[in-house]
């Protein structure tokens, strides 16, 4: 059958679009999202068939791909008005419902549903009865619109002038939020009379629910208003009591604060400020947020040790004994500390200098601070600055901010309980800065003896005297410390320990400590001196003793395991069995004992962990004169390589080099341990030696190590870190060390026993280096 409706021919065979969680009625215009494959195929077919499509809902909306028996047989014929393809692959369409229709038969299921359908038309009914039902329904719908806050009042305008009963029902249902089964029940009702009655019943149910909901909302609103009224009345009552002087709790608290302030013997300025804050507190409601801020501020003032001091125990012999007990070596540092204590004993007016202990990790910088605090009888406070980025961490937050608090300096003073503790600022070289300010700039006032007697914290807003505090800072390097901050400190370099120092430290301090920590006794474990020496040589490579302590702890753990398993006899750790406790050796001691080679020279470098030896390899291969530098080298070290090559070109005749080697050969300079960044000018003479060796074919003495910067004219310039480099050479088994003549004065820093075991060659020109280190051809 074919019928003309609004110029659209409705066919009796159409593709089916299955709806999920939705029912479309005639006269309804609604957007739909189409994503399922069958639905997309059905939609494409409909676009060919004059945009007509059958819409029917599935019974269970949770099913992804419904079967034919799971689809309602009553639906709506609709026309696709618009179609838009979205970026995610789905299709958005706008459809208009035209006619009710019933599915008589499924003609196909793949690749989309196609159905045979039959239009549904109601029989003629009593017009007066329909008119009465429609009027009742409109009145009931008006009540629904008034109760439903989601519908605007203008909704009634869409139904008041509708005369067709079927159209009226369809429009009303489209404005209601009903479940699919209820909407489907109305869609399946063919008779106008039946549709009107069913909708009337549904409206009654919905209105009843909305009235209950409105009643609950009203009760909740009344409750809230009642609570607010009670709150205001209580506040008024408090105000009345306050006027009558009946608020005893607040009065007692205020009086308690006043008494504490008077008994604290605070400085005049501080006492005046504290009393002003107490007066403010009396004018505030007890539970006001600002009142909490004032209470915290007053507690902070009263907790600070404005007048509490530790009496210095300035007995030099005792201090020296404690320093010697806790630390082996470090004579320069100990002497400087004892000098400071001697001056303090003679005069109390001298401003405390700021000592900065600079050295590699594990050499005892932090523990020196603890020993000094113990030796003079002061409280010890440690503050780690590593990674600090916020200036407010030093100076505090202003009280206008939520959660404000004093800075770390004032907090630490409060925790110490005295205004003259020994303050250790750890890792001062690792301070950072960002949009929150520069903590290093905030430390300038803290560490300046001339102005830290009036240090003002942003939270406290009162000057606090830090001039009696002994500040000691620690750092691994000095070049990352800002210049103005470094200028306020007296830098004491700690190069590291010699092998003999480490053996003594292990025997006196580390091993007894680890034996005690692991619940052992000296009757259960014995580590020989030579075993400790082997452990230092083959299992650690450091300037300090931190890794050495870890290895000793590992040995103690193994022995503890043996004891728990029932071993009764003494566990002896010797050179022969140390690998049973620690595994294979991690480092080769005296690694330069290898055969002297062509193009391989040994340099001395300085790292954050102390001194180290540096192998430099040069390979000469036929090419076009390229200079390749590898091994993660910095710009300065690359420039040293270029300067070394230029110097080598000036020595063509002296070393009998090929005249045009810089045009016919590529020179590749490589520094092993490529994952570690390397930079600095001190490898200049080492690179030059390796290049000349590779070009001339003469071997480099592997027992010689060198350090120094080179100029284009061949002058050898001085470099830094001499003490650390010499200690590294000694550790590695080097016999001769070459350095600039101007570095000779720095040998005073090297321990005498190390200096005696090494031969030093002081040079002014590169010719002296090659003469010493290049072996004659066999």
C-alpha cells in the first residue's frame, strides 16, 4: 500500500533503526546519535529510500545487538531531516515522526533490519467524550508543568490549541520524562480514548511524585532556615552576655594570655605587639576564623626562646677530645673550629663567622656539626636545603594567607628551645629558585653577621636576634652557590680521606657501629685490616666513607644470618674470603698497571665525589681531517681538544709527524665512561699527549698521570682540585704526577705520607711533559 502524507510517500517495506532507551512519537522532531553497524547500514538505505525509516525501541536497553523477538513490534515511521557525520565515526541525525506503524514481518536481518509494516489508524470514536477527556488532560498537564521545575511555563502554549487527540497525546508525552516501557504502552494504544486515559493516569502518578518531592524540599528549606535563625539568636545571646560580662570562658582565655605575656619577660617591642593581638582577640567572636589565626600567632610568640640561651662550655681540651673521638683526619677543619672556640673564649662581642664545609659526599661534613654542638654544649639543629625552591620556606608566609606559618629558621629555633643553637644548613649548593622567589637571597640576611641580629620572619613580623646562633653550611661544590651568599661564608675545603685514613676510620668507627647495629658482638665477627684494605680498594671508589660503611653493613648482615642459622664459632673475614661476603670485585685497584700504549694517556679529574683518574684515547685513521670528540664532553673540554690539535700541528718536525696529517687523517678523541658528563680545561695536556703519541707512534708511560691546561703556545697553566687529584692518583697506583709549576704550592694540602710515595714533576711547557711521559721507540 502507498499513501500520500504531507507529500511523502510512505512505503510498506522500510529499513528499521532500533532505538535504545528512547521512544519516538509521531509529530516529534528529535536528534539521534547512530553508532551501531546495523543502524548505520539501515540509515544509509533510508537515505536512498526518500529518507524514510522505521523507528522501534528494544525491550532491554542493556543489550548491544538485540534479536528480532527483543524489539517492540509497534513503532513510528520517520523522515530524516538532517544528517551529520561526527569525527568519532558516529552519525548525528534529526528525525521527524510521521505515523504509527506495526511491524508485520522481518524481511532481512543482515546487514541491517528490513521490515514489512502496516500503518495503524484508530476507528471513529465519540467526539464529545474525546473533547471532555482532552480538556481534563490539558488541565492535568498544566498542574504537571507548574510542579515540574524543569519545564518552562511556555510549554502549555504548545498544547492549548491542539484539536487532534492523537497529536495532543504525542506532544504531551514528548515533554514528559517517562520510562521507555510506559511511553511504549502509550505508543501501542491505537484508540484515541485509550491513549488519553493512559496518559491521564501517568500524569496523576507523576504529579503525585512531584508533590512529595516538593514537600520534602520545603521541609528541608524550613529546617535550614530554622537553623540559621537559631544561629543568629545564639550570636545575639553571646553578644548580650559579653556586654553583661558573663562570657567567662573567653575572659579566662584572654586573662591567661595576658598573664603568660607578662611572665615571659619578652622584649618591649614583642610584648607590645602581643598585647595588641590579645586586644584584637577580645573583640572577635569565639569561633571566628580570624580568632584562630590570632591564637596561633600568640602561641608562636610565646613558644619562641626570646631569652633562653645555652651556656657555652668553652673548654678547648674537651672540645678537641670530642672532635678527635668522632672524626679521624680532617686536621684543617678541626684546627679552624678550635681557633673559633678560642676566640669565643677570649671575647663575647665577636660576631660568629659562617663556616662552609665543602667536600665530596661521605667525608663527615654533617657529623662535624653534631660534634661541634656537643663539644660546646649547644643544641644542634639541622636544616636540609636540597631542592628548596620557595622563599617562604626561609622567611615564612604572611598571616593574610590561609594556612600561614613561620619559616624553617624560626620553626627550628622554636624546636631547639634556645636562641643560640648550632644551626647546620645542609646542601646549600643545591638551592633552586622559581616563580615563588629565591631562597638563596632570603638566606643572605640569615647568614650575614652584620644584620642577622634583626632577622624578620614574614609570619612573625618582629625582629629576632640570630647573631648568637652558630651557622655552619655544607656543600659538595662551590660554583653552584650564588656569589653574594658565598661571600658571607668562610669556605673550608675537605678533599677526602687517604686509604690509610679510611682503614683507621673503619676500624675505629664504622665497623664497631655496624657490629652493634646488627646485634653482633666482637666474639662473633672479626674483619682483618687487610680485608678492610681490600674492601676499600676493590669494592668502593669514593673520597668519603659512605659506601665503605654500606659494604661493612653488608658483611655484618651475612654474619648475622650465619649466627641465626646456628654458627657458634668466630666468623673471620680475611682477604681470601671477603668475596664470599660481597661477591665479585667491583673495581680494579691500580688499574694503570697495564702495558703502556700508543694514543692512551692518563689524566687526573675532579668530580663531585672527589678526585678520579681519566683515560683519554686517541685514534688516527685515514680521512679528511675531521676532529671527533666523544664521551659526553662539555664545551670547555672540546675546546681543549681543538687547542691540543693546533699545538700538535706546530710540532710536526720535532716529532717527525706527517706534514699534512691534519688533511689526510681523521683524529678521534674519546674519553671512556661515556654516560658521565665531563668538562673543564684540566685535561688539556693529557689530550695533547695522547694526540702526539697517536701521530708519532710513541707509547705513553702508563705509570704517569697529569693535569693542567694548555695554551696554543704550549704553556701549561695551573688547575684546581690538586689535593683530590693527587689522592686519586695514589689510589690508582700512579707513580709520577705531572702538573703546572704554579700548582707546586698546593702540595702543602696533600698529606705527607702520600707526598712521599709519589714523584712529582712540575712543568711550565708542554715540551717538558712529552719529554717525561713519551717512551722512546723500541
